[in-house]
C-alpha cells in the first residue's frame, strides 16, 4: 500500500468520524425532544423495554464486520450519554440553581443581610440548658453587636440515654435571652409536629445533619415564612444536599441557608472532615448563602479559628460555632465548645484576620 493510499483511507476515516458525530448529535436532539414530552407526561426517562427493543433492532441489522458485543457496547454508551444529558438538563432547572437565578439570595435576619458579601456569625451553646446559661451567652454575643444566637432545644442525640434537650421550655428560655439582647433565635426542629408551636420562639429553623433527608420535615419547613438553616447530612453528597434544599424551595420557601458541617470519612483526627471545597461548589451551583459550622466539622477547639479563617477566605457567607459559659460541664459537646474568654479571643482574631486581608466585615 502506498503512502497516498494510506492518506486517502485516513481522510475517509476522518469523514466517517464527522458523519458519526453529526448523527449522534442529531440523535441527541431527538432524545431531548422525547425528554420534554416525557417530562410533560411525568414519564420515567429510562425505559428498559425501549432500550431492549433498540438493541434487538441493531442486532437484526448488524451485517458486520463489528461483532454484536461491540455494537451493543457502543450503542449502550450512546444511550447512556443521552440519559446523562437529560439529567443535566433537569439539574439546570432546579429552583435553587444559579442557572435558574443568577443573583445571590440575600436573607434579612434581624436586620443582618445574610449572603450580601459580609460574613455573618451564629454563636451559642450546643444545647439550651438553663435560663442563666443562655442569658450569659446572649449577653456576650450581643456585646459584640452580633445579631443571632443558636441553641438546641430538641437535640438529636446518638444515644437515647443522653440529654435530649429541654424542648419547648428550652426554646422559651432562648427566646427570652435573645429578646433581651436583640438577637434572632436559630434552633433545630426535628419533626414537623413541633414546627407550629416552635415558630413563636424561633426566627431561623435549623434542619440538622441527621434530618437532611427527612423529606416530610423539608416540605414542612418549605411551607413556612421563616429562614431555614439546612445542614449537610454527614454522609450526603453535594448533589444530595442541593436536592434537599430543592425540597424546601419547591414547597415555597426560598429563604434557605446551606451549612457545611463536615462529612464522615476514614479520618479520625477530626470529628468529621470539613469539606471546605463544598463552599465554592455550593456558591457556584446555587444562589443560596453558605455557612460553615466549624464546631461540628472539626470537633476540636484548637481548629475552630483556622477552620473559620479558611471558611471566610474561601467565600463562605457565615460561620457557626458553639459557645458555652462552662463547656466542661456542658450536657452535650463538652469537648469543643468555647468558653467566654475563648470566644472573645476567637472573635477578635477572626476580625483581625479579616481586616488584615481587607475582607468586608
Ligand atoms: C447542631 O448544630 O446542634 C447539630 C446537632 O449539628 P449537626 O446537625 O450538624 O450534627
Ligand atoms: Mn453541638
């Protein structure tokens, strides 16, 4: 075979490649049309009987030289790419998606514009334990000119024998302390049954990591007119996290703050692994404000400051951390809450850090 023969054959291959390319793109356009019809009719995108029919048709008409196994393999890839493309299309249309709404969602909490560019802070004890405890912490938070206090009244504890929280009484204590220092109350609700009575005392409803996929709870908080702080499930992918937020917005509530709080990995040096890259990914993929909970992600007091710096530097809209007047005797998370002098130092260092790098405060 001469060099010119080889070149001619290669040109032919190039031409066939272009034909295949054009044909598979034509096919993709037709599949998109089918996808729209299926969506309207609420039909499943993947139809195994239809796929079997297409493969049989190809088998009946395959005159070689490719063997049937190879033909099946190639076409299955083509079928799969069309399905992937349709999934990509649905993702684009999520209500929480940046593609749906390009501007940042800004949430007014007690006059603080969360998500507007300056980091916000949520501090407070892991759990509400007494009136005195929350009032002491509220005073420290209010003294810094901050606007929010957290505290769990319904505690989702690993062991049923551990302190379960003070329930509604706890919320009343937190609200009383918050009112005294003009703070908004952030507190976790674990079941739709508690929601209505809790709303008199809670300004921001927290959905905890363990409940990120409690779909009935997500729908319930989606129907209220108060901001929701949605924490990432400890084994949830970013996609699952985004879909959990979609449940809330699809039920009518777009005041959602996403909170990265660490995920379970094999690493034992920290309580969870802070997935810091989730912050810019969530900011890119959604229009919602993103917080980082440095307490539950690290589980280590010595890491609260560096983790908060990292969160702010990477673009988080806020930081959550736990503060207790006497962590050593705290009824939950005694290991990682800051006491009041530590809280002062922590907050000062964070402010210095932000000024040093000319970040907005
Ligand atoms: C909390 O913030 O009180 C809490 C229990 O955190 P998480 O749901 O992230 O574990
Ligand atoms: Mn805690």
